[in-house]
C-alpha cells in the first residue's frame, strides 16, 4: 500500500487526478470504478477541467459505480446517479450508455445485485476510486461484511445514516437501504485509489493502513491488494 500525504483537500484532489488521468491517457477505453461522496468531488472537478482543456477524453471510457440508495433514481437529487451526472458525466464527453450504477429502483433488488456482479465480471475496473467511511466502510460495505461478498443489499448502520444525513433535508429522508458492490468486486480492480480527508477519517485511515486485517474494518482488506494508493490530507493522516 502506497500512502501519499498532502497538505490539504486541493492537493489531495490534484494527486488523485494525476493517478486517474494517467490511466485514461494510457488506456482511452479504460473501465473506471467510481465513488460518490465529498472526498472525490475535487478529483472529478480536475477531470472535468482537463477534459475542457482538451487533455483527456471520455469518449470510450466506461464506468461502474460502487453503490446506490434503494428507492432513488436519476430524478432524485440525492441519488448517486444524479451525483455522478452533476459532478462528472455532464461535464465530459462520456456516453451515458457506458456509465453503470446499481439500479436503486429495481423491483427485484436481489436480481439487480446478480446482474451488477455479472456485469462487473465482464468489465473489471482498471482503477477503482474509493472514499473511506469514518467506520472503515468502503462502498456501503459496513463493518462485518464478508471479504468474499459480491453486490448485495445492505441495511445502513446508524453511523452511516448520521454521516450521510448532512446531504439530506433531515435524517428521516436518508434511505435505510442501499445496493453496493461487494468487497470481492472491489478487490477485483487492477488498481485502487483511496481518497480521504479531514480529522474524522484519521482513525479509519490508521486502521486501513496499519491495523489488523479484519472484517470488522472493511478497508483493512486493501492491505491484501497488490496495487493500492492512499491519498490523504494531513488531518486524515494524523494517526499514521
Ligand atoms: C460513496 C461510498 C462511500 C463513501 C464514504 C465516504 O459511493 O461508497 O463509501 O466513499 O462514505 O464518504 P465521504 O467522501 O462523503 O466522506
């Protein structure tokens, strides 16, 4: 695991941008695994700016996102598909048909999970972008999730509902369930980059990088992956 510590969020985002844009330049039809949340927004801003400068193109890029809330779709501004269009897809020349997220509105959630896992097997991520939950979750894989899990339905923990409620009008509006890539699907990526910033991530960063590899800390599984880069700011790196 390679750890890069930056001064602040802006520098973290630029460093992450360098890693992801190198992949896009080397392989214009790469499969990008993407995350939502506040951590990768700066990375996406840098990617959009580079596209606008004519330095990179997403014409042949394909994407697979980690997760989606159950019950939400692109019409809801809290859905992850809405987030991705707003922060990345609408700002670049990507074909929306090449973008994939689990369908939160699927009638049969179990069948949707099986479909998504089968899709991921046909298009392994050249790079997977991850944020990190303050409880060590990756995707919506909460503490205790099996390392061999594939796409599944999760009941969100109180801590994640609380963390995510800042993005909703009130905590009651936060969906209680989500669909998420499993840990095995994430570990199948050829390369993984984790972005983490702020004091509230310091414990999770420490446990991910230096703690015991245990299902109690989902991100600790990344110690078993051969090509992981962690880019974090000084606050998130404080306990390393
Ligand atoms: C988002 C996701 C989550 C977030 C994590 C950190 O698609 O899967 O695991 O990456 O909750 O969220 P932020 O970046 O908002 O702190």
